C-alpha cells in the first residue's frame, strides 16, 4: 500500500516538474514551489537547531567534566572561527541580518547571492553554537529568503515572484525555527513585504505551514511551556508599566547595539576586531553565565521557578537577601545583554536579535513581577509577566507588534494572554518609537541615507534616478553675454528659464523671463547690460547622484517646477517636477499590476 502511494506521488511530481519549467508563474507552479521552499527552509532550520543544540550540550558536558572557566573561552573561539570562515571562503564579504534584504526589496532589486543559501548556516552555527550572545532567527530567515530568491532567479522570474518567494522563505524560516506558522507569515509581511494580497498570502501560508509541519515532525513541542489560569484585571496598571519598561529597554537595545557596532567598524583589522569583541563577550559571560548563547535556557529556568539555577554559577556574593540579590542580578542581565549582542556582531559573529529580545523581555517581566512582589505592591503571576514581556521587547526592537503578539502566543501556547499581550506590545511599540525612530533592521539603512523603508512613497521614489529624467532642451548662455545676445538665444527657445554657464561649462546661475520682462522693453540696455547682472546666482541646484526624495523636498521648498542638474559642478541639464510625477505614477501602476 505504501509503495503504491509513493508511486502515485512520484508520478504526480514527474508531471508537475515539466510544467514548472514551462510556466513557472502559473498558479500550480507557484503552489508547488512554495511547498518546496517551505520544505527546504524547514530542513535548514532543523539542521541549524540540531547543530546548535549539540554545541550547547557539548559546552555543558565540558562544564561538568572539566572546569566551568573553559566555557567562557568558547564565544571567543566561535567568533574567531566565524571571521576565518568568512575571510577565507567569501573574502570577508558576508551580509548579516535582514537590513540589506529589506533595502533590496524597497529598491526593487531582489537578487540575493547564492552563497547566502548556506553561508549563514555555517557562520551562525559557529557563533551561536559556541556561545555568541545572539539568536538563530535572522540567519534562518535570511537563508530562507536567499533560497526563495535564487529559485525565482533560476526560473527567470521577475521582481513580483522573486519578492513572493523571498516572503515564502522568510516566513518558512521563522515558522520552522519556532514551530510558529502564523507568526512566520506575519513577520514576513510586517518586516519585509508590506503589500498583502490574497495571491501573495496563500503561497506564503503554504510555505510557512510546510516548514512548521516538517520542523514539528523532527522537533515536536513548544519552545516554552506556560502554565497559567488567565490574568487578573487588577494587574492591568502593572501590565501598562511593563509595556513602558519594555519600550525603554527596546530603544536602549537598538541604540546600544548600533553604538557598539559602529565603534567596531572603525577598527580596520578584522582579526583585531574579532579578538577585542570575542574577549569582551567571553568576559561578560564569565561574569554572567546566562548571557551565553541564545539565553533560552535561562528563560525556561525562570518560567519553571528555578531561580537558584539562574545565579548558581555567578562569581558574585553580595550580602543582600536572596530576593533583592536576584532582582539586581536580573536587572544587570537586562542591561548587559544588548552589550554582549553588540560585541558579538561587531566582532564579526553571525546571528539575530530576536532571541536576545525574547531573553530581555522575559527578564524584564520577571524583574518587574519580582520587584512589585518584594515591595509588597501586588503578588503578580510571574509566568504571565515573563511571557508578555517577551512580546513587548520583541515588538519594540523589530517594530512588528503583530509578530510580537502571535509569536509569544504560539511558542508559549498562551492565547489566554492576548489582552495583556496587546496592551504591553502596543505600549512598548510607541514608547520605543518615541525614543528611537527606526527599528533594529532599518536603523542601519537610515544611517546610510535611506530615510524610511516602510514609507511606500519613499520606496517608489528610490527606484527613480535623476539620470533617467534629465532634460537637455534648455538653452544655455554665457555670463558675459550682452542682453542683446541673450535675446537672440531666447527667440530660439521654447523654455522660460535659461541656465547660465561659463566657458568651462560650470553652472553659474539662472535667468527667469518673469524676472527680466521690464528690462527687455528698454532697448538702450541691449548692448550695455550683461547676463551675470540679471541672473539669479543663488539658485537651488541638484546633483545627478542626489536621491529623488531630496529632489522632491527641494521642489516643495523652493516652489519651482524645474531644477538645474550638475555633476561635479558642471551643468548637465534640468529635472522637472512633472517628469518625476509622471514616472512615479507609472511605477505606482506597475506595482499595483504586480500585486493583483
């Protein structure tokens, strides 16, 4: 019976394969390819989780057999091996995180190098598996996106379908790593692809479900087990306080991480950078062992009220009551986790920020619940605060509130906490945005000059370059020409604005007909008045390499419809507001047609 079923599946696969290559954009082909992408992402996630779990178990066995102090060197070794791997196999070029993928989608260029279908697996295993203070989510999401993009590229599909397959791969990666199919889909649309339509949604759902089924088959069960009887209405003010605290921690995480990364970017020698960062991470883990790796073990310990396990390997011995020592210890963990993560990334390690965010969120919820209980304010459900805190910090760091809500609900099975999750997540989201405009993924793009990837208008404008809009049918005049010579040029032009350029083609100024109508009527000035005496020398100009967003700002600021374009100070031509708007409308129509 089994052999007959396998034969039928094989025959179906054999029939589908030619149709995929013949018409890869058909509905049948898209559905089949979304299953394939989900399956590949699921396999990669299982391999990644298994390899990291093996590395962590090895580290624990080393702690038990030999000395705990040896473990503290593992993050340094992992970061060094990651840098060596990237240096020798990819010549030091290895994009980390999701920022470049977000940028590529916004710019309309979705070609992801094939090497990213496997490079993150090896690099993140070395980094996180040996204790680097990061997570596996960004590497698996980036790997899934690379798989989807390269499948679309191999089938010679356009931007629309490659973007769809990137969303499929990303959703499948998050779904497989957490066994959370709904959160995977939401993450893909909240973080990467802002446009949602039924034709887009169905394949992403299929990929995410496929990955979750495979991952659950290999590693069944939830990441965290949450035992709760619900939440108390009397605790509502404390949940609001937790949301505020999570928002502050989220903003602190983004600022701290990027401050450290920017510092390390100023160190040119990659191995020197790896040594400093790696030793820094190892030193922090020596002081606070829960900073080792993803930190999920510590989250499980506080969820299961194993508080002593959290601090049992601490080198500190403070003459305080246990409750206050625990509160202080956890607060320091919250403050130090972003530093450890920043050091890991800055040193050259590979990993994601979702796991550190969940760690900080869990510790934030635990910290406040314990603090309020110790102060005698209210005996709160600590497990609820831990779970909800995870969603709060995650939403504040990656600016994906729905992902924060549904991911926590799925990985804890805590759908009963939806109301507190919504309160904490929304509060954290707005507080974090108040202190830090950009998310962890978009901040690096903002610092590089790409203002707002979540702004659809800005994304469309970024696809337009000044070079393709330059108009050259404007008649130029020399600044030393007489009014009579200018009038001769004017009679052969259909424009009402004239660029003034010198003999070396340097842009000097502009003449507007509206400015000189009275002068034109006085014939006695024809041979006396020179062009430079009647031109505007303070005219606004744009460079051929300026962004279209800045050009639009100048159109609005100076209330003009034409702006002169220069390159290295040399006059090139004009760009008109009407031409920009016409091309912008074409892009809007084209994008709408692709989404339908």
